[in-house]
């Protein structure tokens, strides 16, 4: 694969065995190879930094793939917890729907399924927030603030990591 017997650790034979071959391992391996072997060998002052930038994008993509299910499961659980707190503060006509959502489970672990569930829960969260913002009382105001904090935390966790 490379001269001098050097190969990126993610592309080593033990990491490419069927048990270790995953999208994130493959992307990390490509990132390391591009960063450590290809980019340094390029003499063009424009192309070499672009190769390094491409390697960084591969690393961010690999981390995103690795984190995807965990982030969504955690987000859905956090939203459900708040929906459960919101249910008693909402009008009786919709409180049952919020209680049901709060006690629901993720229907599967595929990212597309988790994303669909996350969307469903977020729609309920935004609707609850709109009702709570118009509500009176310290409990409604406090929960409204917690919803804003949750949304901020969720977005921060979804930010790309390198």
C-alpha cells in the first residue's frame, strides 16, 4: 500500500478485518493516508493544502458517522423528558398526546428512523414551547427556559468535531 512498509493504522490489516471494517474506520483510514502520505508528497502549493483540507473533511465525516446514533438517541430521550414535564402544564386537549410521546421509545436504530422520530418529537416540543411562552406561572416560564437550553445543547452536540 505504501513504501517503506508504512501504512496508516486505520488501514492496517487488523483494522480491515470484517469485525472492524466500518464506515468510520474506512473514512479515518483514508483521512490518515491522505494527510500523512499523499498531502506531504504533493509539491504544488495550492493542491497540498487542499489535500490536507480534504483529509480534515473525511475525519469530520467519520466522526459524524460514529456519533450519529448516540446523538439522536440522547436527543430523543432528552426531548421526551421535557415533553413529560410539559404535559401537565398544557391544555387537556393535547396533554395526552404529550404524555404518550414522553413514554414512547425510538422505533429503531437506523439513522433515518431516529431522524424521523426526532422530527416528530421536535414538532411537539416547539408546539409545547409556543403554548408555554404564552402561559402564566413560574413553572411554565421555567420549562420554557429549559426548552431553550435543551435546543442550544442539542445544536452544540451536533456541531462537527475533529
